[in-house]
C-alpha cells in the first residue's frame, strides 16, 4: 500500500484514515461526513464520496471493494457515562466511554481500564473504594481523549475549503498535541 505512517485524506464528503500495521497490511477507517447523502454500505456511495481523494486513497477504497471486504456502516455515537459505576457494577471500555475512532484509542483505553481495575483490586481496597479510585484515576485521561476526538470531529465537519486550510495550518500540531500525553503510562 505504501503507507508508512498515519495518513488522513479528506474530500468534501468523506474522510479516510490509513494506519500501517506492518509492511504488508494497514487499517482503514472511512467516514462519510454528516451531510453526505446516501447509504454508506452502497459501494457507489463510498466511491463517489472518495472520488476527490488522491490516487493512493482512491486505490485503497477500490482494492477493498474489489476484494469484497465487508463494509460496516453505523452511526458513531459517543458514550459519556458519569459515574462509571454504581453499586456492584462498573463499566469500562466502550461501555463507559465510547467515542469516534478518530484517535484509534478505544481498545487502548479499554485495556488500560482493565489493568487499572486489576491493580486496584489486587491492592485490596473494598469494591466501593476501588471503584472510586478507578474513577479518579481514569476520568482525566479519558476526558483528554474525548476532548481531542471532539476537536478532530469539528475540524472534519468544517466546510471543505475551511477544513483544508485549517488542516494545513494546525493539522499536524493537533495530532501531535493530541497524542503527547498518551505516551505516559496509564
């Protein structure tokens, strides 16, 4: 594919994210913007929405369609649960804080949630104390990811010309700033 770093392409009706997994594979996420007409599971709609992309992006979409890769379509809905738990129930991962995959942090946050909860329970506090500590420890990091996901969604939904100019002016800095705090362990 020739993708060696996170790459985002934008057209007036769609976004395409490509993330390399290894030398031969990459993960792709296509998003039709809110005001785009048509059903996203219809290949012609996806092709039409991405026709303004450059050649590598059009090739990614065409190859996925040629291979018959399944196209999953659903609205992206955020979950902003507060608090994460009540009584003997504690929600973690997407059940507590689902968000658009703009930062590709869903699985990472869920794994971190599980590790933090395991650490807290292994330390021996009561369940009520562990869930309170869990909330205190996880909420700031998750809020940070949600805040930056929201910023990226706002940028993506700007009118095309404004988005293109804004992306060139702040795009790289926005991505770098969004991920910087996530380098530190959970």
